[in-house]
């Protein structure tokens, strides 16, 4: 019990990776699909990109939405997980830099600013993607199965 409290359980790690990978994948696949295939959502993404002065906002609307849909779908099943995680990581970093930071309250102390910044969902997604890229897709993934076939 003390060992578990201090060190966790490496036996459970694969389940944590699976839960995180599938949850993030589903979230981004659904979000990307809504942005691609629901007219009102597509328009909101376009308007957000115009307001953020992102170049080629019409093209970027479909590109970003496509990255989320395809990347999230691939991440869900664990296929090309590191590549998908990198694409979604960059997507979130760009979102933070172009829209999220400008929406943060002004005049906060550095500690309160950091508190608000770390509370942002995009920052949490970035941290999850870094963890998944470093840990790999886990045993319950197409990548793991495929690597076993190819690397024999």
C-alpha cells in the first residue's frame, strides 16, 4: 500500500494511457467533425480565425478542423499516435498563441496570470499530448500491434 501511494502502479499504466488517448481522441474527433460538417460551427471557427488575424482563414478553417477530426480519429484507435499527437499538440499551441492568450484578463499579478493560464483546457491538452508522445500509445493500440508485426 505504501509503495502504491509513493510510486503508483506500473501495472495500471497501460490503462491510464488507453483512457487518456481514447478520451482525447474522441474529444478532438467529435470537435473536428462538428467544425467540418456543422455549418454554424464552421462559421464560428472562420470568424474566430479572422478575428485572430490568422492568414488564409477560409483554408485554415478546414485545415484545423481536418487536423482535429483526422488526428482525433487516429489517436482514438492508436494508429500513428505520435504523429497525431504532434499535429494536435501544434494545433493547441497555435490556438493558445492566437486566441486564448489575448482573451486572458489583463492586469493580473504574475502568479494569478499563471494560475489562469494553467487552468485553460488547451494547456491541459498540450500537457496530455506531451505525455502521450513520450509514453507512446500503449499496449492497447494499433501502433503497438503493428510494431509487433513489423519489428519481429
